């Protein structure tokens, strides 16, 4: 029993180490990608010389894909420089300035109504208007754009380390993507349910465990998907190596839990997540599975299977 606990704690520490140290690879991934591209260009030139053909000068091509660091900076600029900064500016500068102006106007006009009474109506109205017209649309836009940039970062890192992705045909790709999204949504709901367990510390820990495994799935899924792994295989490797993936997702889960606002948490996640994509691409999962596998996805997989089967059977029954 003691040895098993030591192995579990060791895997948790290994996961945390890979998550943190692997993120540092982003500072040299672009250089390695450029070196591989230069090596491929040199080999093409050598083959042309060996075949005694007249070498055709290769035109310098502009990179069709932005560099990894470029995408990382774009994620930081959009989510931190635009979205997060706009919320902080509105709450800490715009609203106090409006409250000050309102107070001065009421004082000059000599109205008997107090400033606190007026601001009790004006303040929430301004906040709701700002959220409806700016925060929510920008949040949706930033999530969509960041998702595309995450894919660019993952694909570039994968090509550098493993070559061309092994993608399935279009129909399998869409089915796999939809099924994976459904499982992730159900698993997130499951994490919210377990957080309601009325035992001090138990609900919070189980919710944290769910969140860490979910974040690890997010980070590693790009690599596993490019390797041609199906959903059930991706979930199985997490369940059989859950201590490692708990440790891997723990830093991101703790950092995103610091802000009280869910929107700010989303900003923090979008800023940091590219680093964990790089870490997941470079990390090697433990070769020896945990002696106590945790079948934590079993319920959501069962529910997702039933929902998918019902969805598929309905069009068939209507024919």
C-alpha cells in the first residue's frame, strides 16, 4: 500500500514537472521548426544534383503558417491586452469616473435625491449594458479565434516532433470531434455535481481532480488526435495514468481558479493554455500504468453513447 502511494505521488510530481518544464520549449520550438525546414530544403537540392538536373533556384517562400511564438503572443494580446484589460478598465476607471460625474451633477442641480440612490440604478445598468454589448460578444469571438490559434500551435509543434498528422476521413473526423466535445461537456457537468458533496474538502478535491484531468485531456488531445487515436483510447490512457495527468493539469487548474470572475478565468486559461499544448506535445506518458485505474469517464461515456445512438436512429426510423 505504501509503495503504491509513493508511485502515485511520484507520477503526480512527474506530471507537474512535465507541464512546467515542457512549456519552456516554446522558446526554441520555432528555431527547431526552421532548422527542419532548412534541412528538407537542402535534401531537395541534393537530390536534384544527384539526378544531374539543372538546379532550379528555390524562391524564398513566406511562411504559410505563423510561428508558434507569434500565435502565443496573439493569444496573450487578444485575451489579456484586449479582453481582460477592457474589463479591468471599465470596472476600475470608467465606472468610478461616471459615479464621480453623477455625484457632481446631483450636487450642482441641488436635487434632494442622494447619489447612492441614483447610482444604485445607474451602476448596474451600465454594467449590464457593457456586458451585453462588449464583454459577451468579445468573449465568444476570443474563444473562437483562440481555438483556431490553439490548433495552429498544436499542428506546428506536432509536425516538428512527429511529422505529418494521421488524420481520418472527413466523416470520422466530424464524428470524433462531436463525440469528444459532448464527453467534455458532460464531464464538466459531472465535476460541478461532485463539488456539491456536503463533506468538507471532499467535494472540492473531487472537483479539482475532474478539472485537472479535463485540462490534461484538452492539452494532450491535439497530439493524440494527430496520431490517429480514437476517443475511447484517449480517455483510457488518462484513466490508467490518472496520477500523472492529475499532476499535469494541476498548475493550470490552480492558476485559473485564482480569479473570482468566470470571464477572467477564461482569459487566464486562453493565455496559458498554449504553453500546455506545447508541454503535452513534448511529454511522454508513463510506460507503467497506475495499479489503481480510475474509470472516471465511464458514466459520461455511457450517457454520450446513448445520446449518439438515439440521434443516429431517429433519421433512420423516419425513412
